[in-house]
C-alpha cells in the first residue's frame, strides 16, 4: 500500500510535491474536529456567515494568479482559464452573499394550525469527493452554499489536486472560518468505508466518474446517508439547418475544447443535419486548427496537455475502437504523452465508444443526421443526461421540444454552462441532485415542518 501521494506536472513531467496519507488516528481527529466545529458553527447568524463569504471572495481576487498557477501546475489547465475559474468562484460567493438569507429563511405555510412553517436546518458534517478538472470551482460550488447553510465540510480531492485541496483549506482559515469548519482529508479509497460509516458524517456529495459515483453511493446506501452525485456526460450539440454558424461557431468550439476538452458538460457529440453539415464541418475544422497550442503557463495558450498521460491513453483507445467500427479521422488524432492533439472524428454512429461513452479530452465526434427529428432522436440516445444544446434560429419551434429532452439542462444557441443563479445537475447515469442556486443550498439541510397549535 502506498504511503503518500506524489503530484507531478503533466506538462513538464516534473515532480511537484508529496503528501503523506492521513492515518486512521488522523482521520478520527479530523472527524472529531468537524463535529466540534459544527456544534458552534450551526448557531452562528447568517449575517456572520455571509460576512466570511466576503472575506473568501476578497482572498480569491487577491490571490487569483497564485491559485491559478497551482492548478495549472497540478493538472495542466491553461493559465488564463485557471484564473477565470478563480474569478468565477468569487462570483459564486457574491451570489450567496446576496441570496443565502432569503433561501434559508423560514417559509410560512398557511394551514389550520396557529402557525406552520418550514425551517431549513443544517445537517452536520458533509463529505465531498471532488475531481481534478475544475479543482477550485467544483470544491467551491459544494463548499460555499453548504457552509453558508450552517454545515461543516470535509474534502477528499482528486489525488493529483492535493496541493490545491490544502490551499483551499488554508483559504477558509485565512478568511476567518473556525478551525474544523472546512478540512481536507488526504486518504486512500479504502478509507472511505469507515469515514462514510462514521456517525459524524451526515451526507456525501461526489463529482466524478460513474464508477466512483456507484462506489460511493453503495457505501452511502449501506449507511442510509443522502448523496448528491454529479457524474459524467456525453452532451449532444445539435446543429440544425438554420443554425447561425457565423455567430455561434466559436461557442461550439469552446463547448468542446475548453479545459483541454475535460469538462463534464462539454459538447461531446456534434449532431449536424445534412443541409448544413458540409459548411459546419469546414468552418469548425478551421477554427479547431487555429487553436493556440502550447505551455499551459503561457497566457495565450488555449490547448495544452491533459491532466495525466493515462487519461490521454484512455481517450486514444476510445478513438481507436470507434475507428475499427467505421468512424473516420477528419482532423488530428495524434498523442504525445499527456498531450492529445485537438481532433475531429466523423462518421460516428451509435454503438461506437465516441457515441455511447464519455470522452474526456479534445476530441469532437461528428454525427450526420437526416433532419431535425433524427437529430433530436440521436441526441436523446444516451445513457447520460447532463445537458443538450441546440443551435437554431427557429426559437418558437424549440418550445415544443423542451419537455421531451430528458436532461438536467437544455441550452439554445449557447453552450451548456454552470451559473450560480441556475441549478446544475444531471439525470440518468449523470447522477442526481442539484448544485448552485436555491436548489443547491437546500440539498444539505433538514427541510423541517414545524406545526404549532395554541
Ligand atoms: P474520478 O476518477 O471518478 O475521481 C473523482 C474523485 O473520486 C477523486 O477524488 C477520486 O480520487 C475519487 N474516487 C474515485 N474512485 C473512488 C472510490 N472508489 N472511492 C473513493 N473515492 C474515489 O473522476 P475524475 O477523473 O477525477 O474526473 C472526471 C470525471 O468527473 C468525468 O467523468 C466528469 O464528467 C466528471 N465530472 C462531473 C461533473 C458534474 O458536475 N456532473 C463535473 C466535473 C467532472 P482519486 O483521485 O484519489 O482517485
């Protein structure tokens, strides 16, 4: 069994740091600290909690370059995208500063009682298991609403983002949160059983792969503890005959290629109707060719390495298997270590990994559809349900389709994206539960009915 996590820069290959795993005794101490912190934190006034949120936002702003560089070194995200991620975390704080009080206030419900209302009480210690792809944003969209609701948080971050996890723990302390309110666990998967089984942990949220989701949900189920699961996706980007390519092609390229293609809500299947197919493919290809490839620490780099070489190899296998089944390389498709060239694969069909599975890297699968009806059928043909995007000028006709799209999000003439004001989450193999907005802050509270007769 390994005794420490070694982090490595995926671009330079250089070793970054090493972190000793917490022992069983360390883990028990962390859990006890969490419980102790909760006993006081739950009694604090919402005004105090939102004041601390302002401190968090200020630290994020002040240190965005430093935090951005840490992320970039650990997982290869181009630096300008890393800094933008930190800025987005600060905006998330602003949203809950403005709205948390309203979301968490008692809600009066008129009944025959003298008084009846709903109160929203914190649950206690919430465990989060997080991925490396948005190493700050994923943690913040859990931690900010969850702590503001009066809970305390534990973070088990992706191993390759351990430096980031420790920086986030320090950030909360620097912002004035009490000791134990937000703690990082440096642990093995095998430790999860005892942690989830411990009475101090009241609920678990995981953002990650389907496999990890099943494993954590099984442990949580055995202990009858609530879970929120934000898992993978293979979002369709439907391009209809009347799509405005001049206006929206850049958005479509970003939808696939940002973060080196490693986004759960990326456009993974471009489903394009026959009439517009040739002009879409020509213009899309040109834009992909123009993407600036380079060192992730250079501010003008748009595409760099993937987070780890094994992930790039996995993507290569999905592409090769699809080619064996009849898909065609239209552009790109070379790999060098953790670097995967931006790639476009055509003739993709159901039953190929590029259609059926999640592809986590800069590979766009292009599928030709006869017409709108077939395009939407293909879009819905997925085990996943994070989101669908449709590009069309006929907005009126789209209203009829809304209830038929079985996903957590539908974006028309835009890419699927997260926004603190809107709920975020999936259906089917993409998981369940919601983050962000009012729905997100209410995931980890006891929605308590209070009924008073006189
Ligand atoms: P991953 O391999 O599933 O890992 C996610 C987290 O789960 C990591 O902290 C990982 O720890 C941990 N983990 C994995 N298996 C575990 C187990 N059996 N027991 C306990 N912990 C376990 O996913 P990833 O490669 O980091 O992230 C990419 C995936 O996340 C993609 O599928 C992507 O779509 C999904 N994602 C979804 C959303 C969403 O909102 N729906 C957002 C972002 C990403 P280690 O690193 O130590 O293995």
